[in-house]
C-alpha cells in the first residue's frame, strides 16, 4: 500500500507542538512502518485553514493520485473541517479507486467498518447541505418580502455590481433596449439572436446569443427596476433600462402596486 502523507497546520495550530508539521509527519511515518506501507510522498500545508480547499499541497496531492493508494492523515480535521468538502473528496477518491485513512480517528476505508462509517458521514454531509439550502431559501424569501439590496447572485446582462449595487453598463443597456424594440416590431427571439451574433455583439461572458438568452432579457422585470425571487416581486434599487410600458406591452401588467 502506497500512502500519501498529508499534514496541515493553521495559524491557530502553530502553538500546539503536538500538531506541528514535523510532529505529524513523524507519527504518520511510524504508522506506515507498523503496517508495512510505503510512503509515496509528504504533502505539507502550513498556515491554511481546513475549510480552504485551494491549499497548494492538497491540490498537488490530489493531482498526484496515480502515485499513491491511500491518503493518510493524523486526524480527519487535518484534511477537511467541513463535512460537505470531506464528502466531495471521498466521492473523488472512490471514483479513482483510492482509500483514506485517519490514524487517530481509526477511520480506514480499506476495511468494511471504515466504509460503513464513510457512508454515514456522507449522509450527514448531505443532510447538512440540504439544511444550508433550506436556510438560504428562507433568508432569501425574507429579503424578497422585507429587505433591500439585490436578490440572487451574479450580475445580469446590462448591469455590473459596483459597491454592492447593480450599475448600468451603457453599451449593454443599448443592446437590451434594441432587443425589446426588435421584438415589438415583430422579430422572433431566434431572429434577434441571429442578428446579434452576426453583428458580433457578445452575450453574457462573451458567449453567443440564442433564443433562451434573448427571452431571459425580454421577460425579466429587473430591466424595469424590479427584482423577482420565487414568485415574489418587489421594487429594486437598480436604475431601469427599459420603460415599464414597453415591458408590459410584451409581458402584460406587472402584479405590483405602483408607487
């Protein structure tokens, strides 16, 4: 069995000599000698949180997976402090036919008991992920009904985030208004997408226009100064790009009370 030894300390761990990088390596090497395992390499992340999945040595270890059969750590929190990230790593290891061993936790996926414990942990991680999703949904619904600011993440075509607010991008706003005008004059969404692509006007993130991306603009109340989330519509803080009468000539009246 070829073992990749992974050791990590965060800033808070530095004062704890028992978790110093060298101390961890010595104990893991001793464990390998007892079990007759070969040490393929040692991966040392110093000053990184266990919640950070972009640790350089962790990433190098995962890229080197052809050179080892199992990851060996002193404790499970050395590799991940988030059960969802741990479950994702285990899915990756399973797909590659690799194992995971935690020395102090006696967690070893080369054994039947270790695989059983892993399944339980992955179910817990799934529960945690779903509970986070539920809390996000509740929070977004409250914000939609009572709060201010933007709903959702990412900026739509025609806008860019600046200091927490959606600001109009002039060139893109011109294209948005052109889309509405062409559609009102009888062009189909496919016609509009073809025209924009022929004119080499890039869609969001530099992509190509299609029927769906044109439709998303035509039917989004954000462009008349509103924001919508899960059927809840409220006045937004962003500057409108399209006049409300033009929007309503395509989509019908907005189901809100005008101020």
